[in-house]
């Protein structure tokens, strides 16, 4: 990595932390703000959360092509300004129409940030340090979300609408500060794909869908996000409250345990992950999450005490955090390695689209199951976790040795270099 790439990478990491900090400020309090503070009711609040997902699904297919043609930095700056406008207008809105329009702008901006920042990481990293770069990104995102949520919780007052205006204004300020930070970044000149816009767009999607490994990774990604992230604040929390009798404070502790495991274990896990095949790492995550669902089953369906049930439930979230820490340096670099030259933005956006689909479908399916059908809920998602393992093993058969384990390429270079040096005298 050159000095310029290192400087750009530092700005990217600052950007990830600032954007996550801003999101942590407001996302946990959106429902309360819309339903109670603005008095728009539970239906409108639910629509706001749905608008976030819909906006992401609409813009992501176009974001990938824009990143390929224009580069990730201009697309990121537009997304940041859009999100800032959405955040500030959301804080000032009092009617249902303006709230929904503001949420759409905020959701669209947030959605585009993810593939743009991921593509910038790809452009500023090499195969040797890409896993560490994405692990750092995930670490900073969780740290920013946790710190933002903690500070936001102390600033907000449900009886004072002005406190929410302040909250959204701070979020908008974070996005605009990030515009200033990133606008001065000197990005390396990554390859771009030209051609007629309509034909190029069709060709790029056809090329992506023709990549069997990428298609299998997208299917695997959907199951991963559906069975884990899509359950955190919907089905699993409903299951914990209804089946296990978990208090709201214990639920907060479980979420904190998830973040703590990620923050503490991320770089220790990275050393383990870098030396192993990516498909096997993902397969291991499926097994870890299957254990997590079994522990959740004990919490809600077992005959233990309330204390044991609470401890088991917190352990479930901690085990999910361990799996997330293993995935962060695995999935995103694999998407980058599967992308042809100049197409990283398209592939990152496609994978982000799959993630948004899973996060939209996951709560809709898991929420009712977790709240009422307790045993089937645990069994179904335990089987989904085992399915992750099966899909990961199948994906491994589609990957080249270097795609599956980049350290193989580094070791081959060393061996070949040593052999060449040793053979030089005899050849002469």
C-alpha cells in the first residue's frame, strides 16, 4: 500500500465511524419520535421504517452503475448530502407526508453510502491487507453505532420535540462533516468502465448474474442476513420477551453484549480468519449460529430459572457477535475478489441490495413467529444456520484457491521467489 492509499484509507475509516455515529444517534428512536413525539401514530411510524427499506431497494441498482462510471467518491458525496438533507428535514417535519419523504431521502442516502465506502476500501487496499481493512471498517461501525446510541439516549427527551430536532441536526452535521473529510481525499485512479449507458448497464448485470460464484454468494448472503441481522430487533427480541420472559433491560444488555464481543474479538478473530479458507470460515459461522439458536431455545423453552434464561439469552447475542466478527473480514473482501476489474462498485451494490432484501423480509417473517410460535421459530432458524454451512461448502467449490484463501497466493510468491533464487546458479 502506498502512502497516498494509506492516507485515503484513514479518511475512509474516519468516514465509517462518523456515519455510524450519526446513525446511532437517531435510528433507535425513530419509532418513538414519529409515533409519540409527532403524534402520527404507530401506522405512520411503521411506514417510516418500511420506507427506509424501500428507498434502499430502489436506489441500490442504480448506485452500482454510478459508482462504476463516476467513481465511488462523487457518489458518496451525493449520498451524504442527500442523507443530511433527509435527516434535518425529518427532525423539522410534523406531518406524515413530509416525514415519509424525509425518511426516503435519509434511507436512500444511507443505502448508497455502504457500497460507495466499500468500493473505496477496495480501491485503497491490496489483497494482502483487504481483510484487515474491512475488519477495521466493521469495528468502527459498531463502535460508532454504540457510542452514538449511548449519547443519543442521554440527549433525547420524549416529552420535548426540540430534543429530537437537536438529535437529527447532529446526525445531519455528521454527514456534512464527512463530506468535508472525504472531499479532500486523494483516491487512487481505479479502472472505470465506459460505453453506452443502457447497454453497459445491461451487460454489467448480465455479467454479474453469469458469475456462478457471485450468484451463490448472494444466495448465501441473503440467508446470513435473514437468519441473523434480520432477527436482532424483531423476531429474536420478541421471542426473548414472550417465550423467555426477558426484561427490556436484559434485552438491552444482550444487544450490548453483541457489540462488546465484536469490538473485543474483532482483531483477535482476524488472525484466525486470515489463515483459513473463506468458505470454511463462513461454514463455521453457520455452526456457531446454530449453537446460538439452540441456546436461545433453552432460554425460552427450557425449565431453568429466570436468571439462567437471561444468561442464555445474552449468550445467544454474544455468539452472534462472534460470528459477525468472523464474517466482516471474509464476505466483503470475497465480493471484491469476485468482481472483474473496474466492477467492484457494481458487485458491492448488488450484495448490498441482497442485504437490504434480507433485512426487509427477515423482520416481517421472524417477528410474528418469534412472538407466537416459539418452538417452530427456534427450529426454523436453527435449520437456516445449518443451511449457511451447507451453502458455504458448496460456494467453496466455485472459488479458485486464491479467491478462497488469499494467503495461498502470498505463500506461492515466496516459494517461487525462493526457488528462482536457488536455481539461478545452476541455470547459469
